[in-house]
C-alpha cells in the first residue's frame, strides 16, 4: 500500500479532461495516466476490495456472536451501533435511557 498521498498539485491535472460540449452528449477525453496515477488508482481499488472483504467478515462475525448469544443479528448490530456512537460522542447511552424512561411513562 503506497504511503504517499495523491495530490492534485501535479501540473497536468488542470488539463485532466476537455469540455464535454454544450449539448452534453459528447464524452470527455482524458489524458494518458502516468505511473503515479495508475498506482494511486490501484491503491484505491485495493482499499475498496479490503473494505468489502472486511464488511463481509463483520457480517459473518455478527451472525456467529448473535447466534451464540441467542439473539438476532439486527439486535446485536443495534447494540454495536449504540456502543460505537457512545465511544465517538459520549452520553448517547444516557440520552437513549432517558428516551426509554419517557416511553415507559407513556405506555400503561
């Protein structure tokens, strides 16, 4: 995985493509990709493939853990999302508990 970032500061990126025309039916013509361009695009593709694989593995993990806990995967996903929001922002669980208390008061 390349560590250097792809920046748009290269002198040829300002001429990336031509106008598509006033009618909008013509296709834009793109410049020839440099090795750096190709490496950057390849890195993006590889990253997206890894993300897709990781998402699939996460789904399988959720199914396995939910089954072990005797709950539905959707329920476990909701718990995980709440925990993630709590980690990111804080006080989410406290807010959810307050909403539940209000809802309990409304239900006889």
